C-alpha cells in the first residue's frame, strides 16, 4: 500500500506488529527491500524521508529535528503507537532521537551502520558534498555516487556483488540534488541523541570495512546505551557501510533472531 503523508512517500506492507524503517543519506525505502523477507509477519512502514527519494520536494530547510518529527508524524498518521524501529546510517541517528524523545513509541532499535553523529572531519566532508550537489546538480550527484561506491562499500562487494554496487550507484544518482544537499546539511549540523536514556532493546550492526561506522566506534557507541534492556553488537565480515545491501542474508538472520525476542 502506498501513502502520501504531507508530501512524504510512504510504503506499507503486511500485518502484525509495526516496524518503521528509516533509510540513510542517499537512500530511500528500497534500502530495506532486501530485508523484507525477514520482516514477514510484521506491518512494515518505509517512508522516503524529507528531501530523499520520492519525497524530495517535502519541506524547506532540513534539520535532524525535522527528520525526527517527520518519522513520528508518519507513525501518528498511520495510527502506530508502538513500533520496532530499523535505521541505516543517518536513519540510525533519526531512530536514536526518536527513541530518546518518545520512548513509548519505540519498541526496539535495530541500527545498521550506526553512529551517534558524524565526526568533525566527516561533518566538513558531508557539508562539502552538499555544496557540490547544490552547485553542480546531476553532474555533481554522478561524481558523488562514484566516489561513495569506492569509499563506502567493501572490496568484496565491489569485486563480487555487481548488483549491490549498481543499487548504491542508482540510489545516489537518482536523488534530487537539492534534496540531497538539504539532507547533507542536516546531517552535518546534527547533535547526538541522549542515548543514555534509551531503554529499548538495541542491536547495532556494522561491517568490518565500514569507514562511516567502524567496528571500534560502534563498540564505543554501545557503551553509551547504559539503560538498554538488552544490547547486541554485530560485526559483519567483508562488509562496508551499505549493510542491508551488501550483506542482506546476514542482516536478515540477525533480525529474525532479534525481533521476535522483543515481542
């Protein structure tokens, strides 16, 4: 089922306990398509967040607060009072803020390529990427996509998974340059959520070649979730930052083990 909620494109599939899927920068609802078999038996809600995918025209200036508000509003409009929340990359930051601000809404967190916030160096690079997209349009997005395929996917993915590489290229190249730029600026300016307040069971999944969410940084991040009722950290081999795309079988296995335990 397709919904248009305040200019956001939202897909809804299945019945059961709600699962809200929040993609990352340069992603859209299709980031989660490889994991849909693992979510059979759930009511899966996949928005294209403001400025991304088919929701490129939604909103003006973006901030992390507006992204969180958009996610919460999707739940409210679809009468979801409690949901398992999945996030990838920037979507993990949105998910953490949502869990800290509305603990009654978030039943569990499954975070892929997770980070609390970009490092200072990363903020500078993300802001520069946004400026390039804004100034150069589709040509800029083409160059950004090629650079990120090399930087953000694993060697194994690039050598042995041409379909995964094609997806990452397509996902980035198809973004509206202005919308992508607005998301870059929102991410570059965001602050970490107060994760020490999050009680929801949490799973953190990253790749051993993830340069955005390196394994040691994710282990350090896990130490901040001091109130989580349960906590699991998973490092996937031969995997970069596009975890659900590069290692869908491994991510699906982890979800099948994690989500039923939180019912």
